[in-house]
C-alpha cells in the first residue's frame, strides 16, 4: 500500500489515504478495460480510502454506496463536458484526469490535474449545477467511483457532518486550480516544468530518498506542453537536457528523478 496525506483546506489536519499500488499500474493500450461492478462490501472498502468517506458512520456510507458505481476509461475519453448538467461526482481510484476547456480559437487549456485519492464535480454542486470544464482521462485504465449528485445533496442535507466534509473537498479542488496558476505564472519554461514536476512529486511521488524520487505516472509530451502552456518541441528540448544531465530518466515505470535538488533550484523565488 502507498500512503498519501492530503491536508484539509483551512483546517491544518492531515488525513492519511491508503492507496493500493494498483492505482499507478499501467494498462496496455487496447487491452480490455475492467468491467462489472464490485459488491457492496468491496465498494464500501474502496470508498473509505477517500478522506471524504473515511470517518463517516457505517450507516451513512452504506446509503451512499447504493448511489455509487465504478467506471473505467480510455486515454482521451471524455468523462463529462463543459456546460453539461452535473449529474454525478467522481472519486478517482486510478490514473489521472485533467480539467480542461477549449477557448474560442479551439485551443484546449488545462486548468487542473487530478489523480488517485482526489475528486471532481463537487464544486459544480453549488456552482449552478453545471460542470465548469471538461473532464478527460489521461491514460488507459483510468478508474473512478461515481456517486449521483442528487444523492450527495440529499445526504448533505440529512447529515450536516457530510456537508462540512464536502466544503473541505471543494477546497482541495480549488487548490488544483491555484497550482495551475503557479505553474503558468512561474516564469521561464524550465521554471514552469520544475513547478509542475515538484507538485506532482509532492502529491504522487513514491520511493522518495534524499534527492531521488519516482513519479509512477507517465505524461506524454503533448500533455505536458498543454499543462505548462508552451510548444511541444520546447518541452522535449528541456526534458532532453534534464536527461543528459542525469536528473531524469523516463521509462514504463514512470519518471525517475535522481537530482531533485537541481530541479528545485529552478523554482521561482
């Protein structure tokens, strides 16, 4: 198991989220996606890995399970689109999802990255009931637990404790947008890449030891260029420099950082 800590917004309290190693396991492209639904007991167990549900009374969690389901996606598949009515909330178990939106010129911009242990769609419950961005799976085998929005609202009214936790979850969602602002306003392209990689290491990094760490997620050059807002060729050139300098190695197991100290030296003051 991998333990990741998430901090509640404004509360200064950490929740330890136990994530099985399978959440970072890559599914080969074109391989069949997992299908079928888990049993009630299994789904309750999986939902309790999320801080929103970890401390709920058993009876409340059991009611929410009745409105929950699991679904897997292919890379590039839309989970929902900007402007659609918010009908369900997503809790990511495996893989990455980007919150993005096309501008009037048709150019897609990424506004947030979300991965195992995080949620999407809760903000829209109280923001006009419309999704503010597209949600797109970034890798094959991306998997999430979905709960019907009406059920979430119903239980929030019935159980004030859940309503409080939902507000905290909205804070976490906003944090991802703040991180996006930090990335694109970091300055030079190397600085933007350094901010992106250090944020991802902080959230999802494993095998951390000194200046070494592994990001068990592989992003394509196209995905990185969209996130940092620069041309693909520029990203490729800079990452190639990091590789030649021995800072970074990328393979099927993810991104292996050998000199995080050098990456952090690029961070803006």
